[in-house]
């Protein structure tokens, strides 16, 4: 069976896929094909059920939960850190509420949590995530919402951090911020879903066990990151909660979806 695995073009997702890409783990007879795209595209494709397995923003999951099940691993969670709002000067929350903010997509968790932090609707403009930093640095926008490696490289462009959404969420809830999740299409059937889940978990475990080799592969996806910052970025988003949500991770997912008024019963592939 062909299993297309969608993940975003950044080092942490690539790191998790290394075990499969390198042939280190037993594929259980499945043929895995990586499909690499920006997170907004993956979110939009999930609305169509295009891929058998896909990363997506947790904010998108309520829209597709009848078609996709949550895998118990592969989540990107930040404990006290996450997407950041940047500008050329420090702006307060009150000031940010009056600004147009360039965002990486309205289906992203970053956009959802930004709305929570600012207290409701906001003026926004969508750009691909890898263009937002330059948009602000070149004065085509005053404020931008950065995900992925922009969280580490914004100062290189002379920008200031105005708000860290992971920090805000931790102060609000005491929980890590669940950003991206890995999901699997329900129509594959329970047995195939469980077997594929096992392969994907073993791929993450293999990467953590063979960190140096996996990191070398992952850094090929780190736009503008040197080895040290690439290593740091992977460490931020591939951790114990990535191998398994655990009670804390599951509570964080439920809390975010409850605050988003998603009204769904969250289930993981077991």
C-alpha cells in the first residue's frame, strides 16, 4: 500500500521522518512517499483528504476530524516558547490590536492562538511563512507572525520580538502549546492505521537514537539555519511529547480545542 506522508519543509518534521527515509525502520510492507509542502497547503489539502498521513495545524483538525484520526506521536509542542510576533520596534498587546499582522495562514494554530492572545478578530494578511520575515524587515509590513525557523533568526534581520505565543499560552494555562499534529486517514481501516502508526513512531525513535545522522538530513530543510541553530530548533520541537503526548500533551490539546470552541471528542490511534 502506498502511504503518502505530508510534512512541512522544516527541520523538525524532516528529523522525525529520517527513520523511514534512511530505511532504518521496518516499513511493514508499506511504501512511504514523502510529500513536502508549507503548513497552510497541508491544511488545505487535509480538507480534501488528499494524503493518507499528514501533518496539520491543530487549529485545522476540528474541520477534518471525521476524516482523520490523531496519531499519538509526531506533535510539535513548545513548552514556554512558540510562534512569535515581530516588528522593528517593541509593540504592546494593545498596540498590536490596532495593527495589520502578516500571518502564515488562517488555518494555522499560530493564527488561532494569536487571536486568543489579542482578544478576538484582528486585521491580517496572509503570506507564505518563509516570506513574512523579509516582508517586515523591508517595511512592506509593520508586524509579522513567524513560525518555523523565523523564531530563531528574526534578530538577524533587525527585528524585535513583541509577543511569544508559547510563553503567553504557558502563563495562561500552565501547559505546552500544541502547534502541529500528525494525522492518519480513517478510511485506511484500524489494522493499517495501527501498523502505519507503529512505523512512524519507530521513525521518530530512530532519529532520536541516531541523532547526528538524522540531524544532518534534517538540516537540509533549515532555510538559513546554521548547524547550531538547526540543532536547537529540532531540540525545541522533537522531544518526549513528540514520541507520545502523554497526559500533559493530551490535556494541552483538549484545552486549546475547548478554548477554540471546537466541540469535538478528541481520539488518538492506539
